[in-house]
C-alpha cells in the first residue's frame, strides 16, 4: 500500500470503530471522530510521543481531546496503539454503566486519558495548564528530562465558549510554544451550521493573541504532516485550523449536524462501508492494519529508553523531587516543620484577617514545597497569595512559581487543573469568594478528576463591607459544599487556617476551597498538638450540661463565643462548636458527631453569614439559623452584621426567647 493509501485505511480503522461503537451503544457522537480521523492518524502515527506500556511516562506528549463528545476517537486510538487497559470489549461497552469508555472521557478510569473534557472549553484550557506545567517543570528539572508538547483537539464549540478566549490569550501572552491546538474546523455544531451563531475570523483572533496559525485541509495527509512539522519548531503557541467534513464518508449525513450526536443507523453505515471501501464486520480490524497501529504505539520506544537512561543519570535533588511529587508525597520532615510553625502561631496569637493568616501560612508553605504554584486573578494584593519565595512567572522565564493569571478566573481554575494533571504540581489560586461562580465548572472538574487544587477565596461574607452585594458571597459556601469530593474550609483564626492548609495538602485526591475574611478576627484557638480541624468540627468552648449548642464557622465563631458569654446572665449554658469544614464533619462517625453536637434534645443554633442550605442536617427542623436569606448590602461591615442580625446580641435574644418560651 502506498503511504497515503495506508494512512486512509488506518484512519478508517478509527472511523469505523467510532461508527460501530456509537451504533452499538445507540448513543454518542460519530461525526467528530469521522471528521478528525485523518488528522489524528498522522498525529498518533508520526508525531505524538507516548508509550502504551508506560502511560504515565513523565515526558510523554500530552493529548487532550477538548471536544470530549467525540470520545470514540480517543478510545479507538488508545485501543489501536496497544494500551493494555482497553480491549475491543471495552469499545463494545461504550457508554454502558461502569464501562471504561464513558460517554465523555473520564479521568482516572482508563490509562491514556489525560483529562475529563465533557464541558466544552475546559479541555483546551487544561491543555494550556499542561503546556505551562511542562515549561515550569523543565525549568526545574531540566529540558533533558522534560521537553514535550501538548496537543489539543478542539471543536467549534470549545472555541465559542468564553473560557477559550481567556486560555488563548493567556497562552499567547506567556508564549507557550509547546502547545499545538488542532481546530476541528467543520463549521457544524448541534444547531446546524455554526454561521447561525458565530462569524469571527479565527486567524485574526489567534494571531492577535500572539499565536501562529496554519490553515490546512484536514483530510490531506501531506498538509497535516507539513503543519505538524512546522508546529515542532513554532516560536509561539500554534493553532492548526483543520478544515474537515463532519461525518466524513457518510453519503447522506456528512457535512451536516445529523451525524454530530446520533448513531448513523444501519442503512447509512452500510453506505459508508461501501463508500470507504471497508468490507469488514463491525469492530473488525484487519490484522495487517492493527499491526501498523501497534507499530505506531512503539515508535517512541527509542526516545523512551533514552529518557530512562537520562533519568537514571539525573542529579539526586531533581530525581528525588520527581519521585516524591509524582508519588504525591510530602517531604519527610514536613510534619516536624509544620508542627514548629503551628507552635509559633499559637505563641504569637495573631489577631488578623484569615486572608492574612493564609498569607503567613503560604509564606511558610511555599518555602517548604516547591510543587506549590501560586497565583491570583489580578487580586494579589487583596487575596494575599504572593509570598517572598514565589517569583513571578514571565514570558520566557518559567523558573518562578507565581502566576499572574490576569482577570481570568474561569481559565485560572481550569489551568490549575492542567497544572495538577500534568505532573502533580499543587496549584493554589486566589480571587474573591463571590467569583467562585466564575470558576465553578472547573472546580467541579477538580473534584470529579480528584485533583489537588487549592482555591483561595477571600472576602468571604458581608464582612467585606462597602463593596456591597455584588461582591458579598451568600450562597457560595452552600454551592461549594454541594460539590462531592470538594472540601470547603472556613477557618476561624490563624491556627485553624494553617490546620486547614495542612489538611488540603494531605488530602491528595480532593480539591479545597479556603473561605477567608477581609476583616480582622481574634485568635481563639487553644494550644494543641493535634490538627483538630481534621474532624471538620470540634468543641472550641464547652459548657457543663449545655442548654444550647451553637455551631459557627469562620468569622462567626467569635460571635458565637460572645453569645455564650451573654447567655450566662440568662443562666443559659452554651457549648460552642467551630465547624471549619462541614464536608469533613459530615463524614465523622455518629459517635463523634454526637459527642460534639450533643443529643437530639439540645437546641442547636448555627451562626454563619451565608444561607442556611446544608445546615439542617445538623440542627434539625427545630434549630435556629442565624445567617442570610437575601443578598447583602453596601456599608460598613459592623453595620451590615447589625442590619442582618448576625451579632451576639441578636443571637442571644433569639436563643433566650426560644429557651424561655
Ligand atoms: C459547556 C458545554 N455546553 C454545551 C455542551 C453540549 N454540546 C456538546 S457538543 C456541542 C456542540 C459542539 O460543536 P462542535 O464543537 O462543532 O462539535 P462537532 O459538531 O464538530 O462534533 C454542544 C453544544 C457541552 N458539552 N458543554
């Protein structure tokens, strides 16, 4: 077979596995894999560096299918190139419950999947994070060990999503020339031609963001190869616009939305088989073609072996760093160091905003843990994420560890996922808590993909004051507590803050959100060796035979303690529970919960400057919730707490009224 003929046949292997997989599942998206099979074939056969026998090889090229609905493309490629984790049976089980081949590729279920990219626009932004991670890691351990590319296939949908603009702009600004974006430019999405909704000039869009752009026919192997060759030496991130036909090969459905998201149907499939000269049964790949594909899976072996030799020669500091971080371990002496730090905080008893406590904690942590990569979305001075040991990353210099993400929260969160996925950097990024709304889709994916990303969310309540209700988070604690596998922390003072960071650093498969105050807070913690926040909630101030248990988080713990004092003059004994992490407390044993909250008969009260959602599981229907049920207002913090009745006087009055009624 001539080379191009062979490439066509190999691309048809991908096409028909996609067609057959979707048909058998009776659900899925055949059009995109059929359209991009030619590009993917050249990429995987001739360029992409990977080793199916060692899918986690550090220096593999990363491949992100941002158009994740076309998942059969990646499943077919992983199968064909010899990943042992996937069999033909897995392809036949596409979209069935517990199948490795999920509807959209899910991270952590199948070797070779680099990220979960169901929500359009996330994948391309994760890819930017991975390309950035590659640069950061290369500058730390050397380009002899880390020198690969990140390839990403994105569709029209990804490029219509706003997050993609943030990602493109950021990647162009930093000059990430290791990033190759393959745009599946088929001009079709679900509603039909993309011209119903978009008409921008993509070349100008990307060029204005400092990218190189090449436009090719995505079905012409020579053009694809030529473009990928140029991409190897690009001085900027590069976008290859691949003009393709969605559903390529389907006589009646190619070029139309009819093949975007539904099976082609038996009759049409028979016609595609005829048209593409594919006489084989469903899921049948002729051995000769399979062998070619398996050979593509071994083409990086020489580079892989060289890399292993290089790694074995690398200096011990670098290889120790890699071994430790790739195994998600903290340094051996970290326990002692943090214990010393906590002792110091306990002795100093600082009265400060928890955003400041977070800054002090980060000052210590960033000096100890080079895997921490900080940053903020243009709020560094407010969220206090910069520390003296974190130099800014700049265009062309990636030795620093602080990222100026610009005013791009959505991308910041998804880039942090990419940083984490690439090689276990632990990213932390800050913005105002209220703008967690802008990051929510990526925060949810951090949790779904089990990535250790730390979100620094300051200005956590009406306590931020004059900026007013647009800036005052009300429902955000509840929103983030609602995400499975996401720990939302709201520490009450400096010691709780470092304890919450310690948990975030030890919890390797769970992202964390740190809700932190703008306003100063008293120091409330007692001296302790044990990290008490790891229970999620604990008795911070007890009483004998309590009449009421008052639970609070963050700034309201001090209010609860004041309330306790005021209740004494009414002969009411109050126990105070600090609850820095409701998610973790909810997972404690019933015995522990009862020990902390007391039995069902005792009145329970929550004080938290947010909505009540989520608290009734602990306070029952008879409990009292003192918080917010409407948006905040603009004014001085003190006036706002009074106005909304979140004060010790208001709490005391309510409790007295209930107990004495
Ligand atoms: C954030 C988000 N919004 C909507 C969807 C639903 N959706 C899946 S594919 C798609 C159209 C994508 O069009 P395109 O990228 O051109 O893919 P193609 O039609 O070429 O397969 C939409 C709207 C989604 N997955 N993510």
